[in-house]
C-alpha cells in the first residue's frame, strides 16, 4: 500500500503544536526539513519514507520529531565530541549525500547530481573535538568546508581527506582556532589532503601536524588568503601541491619539517607549457618558513617563482648533499625555481647558514623590478670528492668540477640576472661565497644594491651591463665586480672594492679579449688591481692612482674648486676591526689601485683626487693602449 501525505500540511499542523522543523534521525545523522522546504512525504508499503526526494528505510529511522531548530539550507554540519560525531543535514540536500558514521569517523559521498539546476554547492561545517575522528568527502562537484573551532586527530590516516577532483574551499572561520593531526606511519599523502583545487581562506587559525608525509597536500593548485596557517611539523614538505601555489594574504608559518617548506610541481609533463603550471606566486600576506633538512628549500617550484608583494622571512640551515640521480651536488636555498624568479614588490628576508646554501637560486632568468630584499648566507663550500661528502670544505676547489661542489651565494642563476629596481642588501661570509652570480649575463638598470662577499660580489659568466642604479660591491677575498665578458658601464653610481693583492675593484676577462667599455656612470673602483677601459667604444675618460683607502673616509675628484664626484668608503670595507654593526671585518685600510670616472672629464686634463686628508694630481685618460681588458 502506498500513501502520500502533503508535507506542507503536515508541517503546518505540527508548527501549531511544536515548531518549525521536521527531524528524521538515523543513528548519529539528523536530516532536518524546514517548513519552508514543503513538499510531499511518501510512505511506500510502510517500509520506506521519502521526504523531498530523500528515501529512508523505516527500520533505519531511530526517531522523528518536530522542533523549532533553524535550518541553514545547502549545509551538512558535523560536530565531533570525543569518540563520536553527530551529523545534521539540511533537507534540501539530503537526497544528494550518502553519509556513514563510525564513531568519530564521518564519510560522505556527494551524488553526481550535485551541481545541477536543483542542487548547487554544498557547505560542510566542521566543529568540535575528537582524538579518534576523521572527515572524508568524495564527489564530482565543487564543495565548501568551514572550520568552526575543530580539533581532530585521526590515528589511522588523514583527519580531513577530500577525494574530490574539483575546487574545494576551506574557510577557517573568524575568531576560531583549529588543529589537525594525522596518523604516524600511515599511507596518507598529508594531514590535510585534497585531490582537487584547494582554496584556503577565512580569518581564523589552523594548526597542522603532518606525522607521516606532508602537512598540506593538494593534487592540483592551492590558493591562500586571509587565514593564518601554522604548520607545526611535517615529515616531508610543509605544503605540497601541483599546478601552482598562490598566496594573496594571510599568514603562513612553517617549521619543524623534514623537507621543503612549500614545494610546487608540474601535474604532469603535458602541462609544462601551460600558464602558471608549476609556479609559486606571492602577492601579499606573511610567510615565515624555517627548514633544517639537508639540501631543503624554503619555497621550491618546478616552474617560476613570482613575488609581487607581502613579507617573506625564510631561513634554511641544512647542509649540502650529493644527488646521484642528477650527478651533481645539491644545497639548500630560500627560494629555488627550475624556471624564472620574478620579484616586483614585497619584503624578503632570506637567511641560509648551511654549507653551499643560497638565498635565491634559479635555473633560468632572475628578474628584480622592486621589493626590499635582504640576504645573509654564512655556510662554506660543500664538496663531493672520490665518493665522499664534505660540509664546509676548506681545501682548494680549483680542480673540483663545478657539478661536484656547491658554494654559498646570495643570488645565483644559470640564466640571466636583470635588476631594474628595488633595494638589495646581500652579505655572504662563508668561504667561496659570492653575492650575485649569473652563469649568463648580468644587467643592472636601477635599484639600490649593496653586496658584501668573501668571493666576487658581482659575477657574470658572460657580459655585464651596468646602466643605472646605486651599486656598492665589496669582496674580502676576490673581485668586487667580475665580468667574464665585456663590462659595459653606461650609468649609475658604482662603488666597488676588491680584496687586495691582485683582486680587482672591476675586472673584465682580458684573457678572452674582453674589455671595460665605459660610456657613462659615476665610478669608484679600488683593489689590488683594476681592469681599465681599452676599447675604442669607450667615450668617458677615467683617472687612476695608487694608494690605500680607509673605511669611512671620503674620496673626491675635483676640477679646481669644483667637485666632480664624491664617494664615502663604506664602514665595512677592509681590515679586521669589526666596527661595522652586523658585518664581519671592516674599519680597516686597503687598496693598491684606485680608479675614478664620471661625467665632465676631458682626456689629457689634470684633476685633483682627494683621498681622506691627502691629495694627488691625476690625468684623465680615455682608454688604455693595446687590446684586451687591460690591468692597472
């Protein structure tokens, strides 16, 4: 026998006596049908009850009652309490979800009909606390998850496991603190797992403990804004995803991890040409990342890294290691990209203390258009010799192939370096530490750049172009500026200091027939030696003299009483008296060759070069005789 009762009539009658919501309870699951959700209620041979398309076996219903509870349409709410969980389902989505509850473990499968004209996106609201609980969601349409003060530990897997390949929004609600912990030695890929796109937002706090693998894992992209995420620990990466990682705002704190802070990979080789694939992009917010593992990276991208705002504070302390698969050494880096690194804004504080560690490392082009960048590296050389690994290797590295050693660098790229703006402050104090190194060309068009290094401060394997900006380059053991091609100087203010002896303030590879080509700029170069312009392409004269310069003193070039150029020697230049705050060495006197060039000089004319309290008469020269870079 089949009977049909108008639910609207039934609810209206019950409202008079009891309230506004019909509740159908199955164990720990309560389906809530509001009066506003009127429709037919159908009994089929007294064996099933169907309400708004959701069918219940009569034997499974443990209770039916009417109350005045408010129902939020389009939601499923899960409340954890110890070893149990209670689920409340809004009547309008009841037919679209299949739910099972086993103690504190809740599993939900969304119908394929979710997302059609009758049922849009469902929101899952999670709250409460359990030391043996989990939330599992599977489906074919996007969904939203809200965390309302959730503390969840799953001793057998991931506390939140979203096996849904679509966009999943996780909203950490304002003024709530939420904690997720997963199993130790489990098979899960992360503590918070998402098969699809993970968008994290809200104004609350989420603490994550990854006890088996990554703290946060998404098979596709991750976007983050507003919320505060604290990765407290992870066996592997703090955040691991494919396609791309985008942080627009909020706070991301990562520490206590066993590998990279944020690792972004290509989903597969077929997507390598797609826009944003494999990239990490920071446009706002605060990221504080500390990694200690050997050769670990703060942020690692298989594609590009783009920084357009926000605050990045990244610390790496792990040493180097031999990579047998790639047949080369590997070292830690704060930012590491297999593609380009592009920085246009933001504040970056990058510190690396491990052997061979780097502030910035990329395989292609490093572009800097703006931002405030501070880099400190203090580790030594990592070397792989005759099958043995050496941290902070102190022997000669001249005969060690480049792939068998990793030296500390402030910025290092296998491609071009192009600096158009920003404020850059680099100090590398470990043995063999270079400030900015390009394995191709290095171009400076603008910005304020200060580099203090134990090896070359600025180094290019090909030509170097200094067209503008304000550059201070100090090396304690090698060249201030070293170009292994032509050194083109067309503008800017340049103060460069070599490490004494034969080390140059400016050095162009004269053995390759290259030269300093000087057509502009204001330059002070001090070192045991200096390359001088020898090309007929040079149009701006220079003056040279011998002598020493002292930290804090002024070097000035005068034409009679007129000052043509004036430089103050940095306090951290030369000697061993560490009187410069935050800098080793400094406060001393070094020199040998002094070169000055600026606009207004006439070849063959005499000028006065003032060095502290002494002065000398010098004659301007347009170019040196002969070919090649030339040394003076």
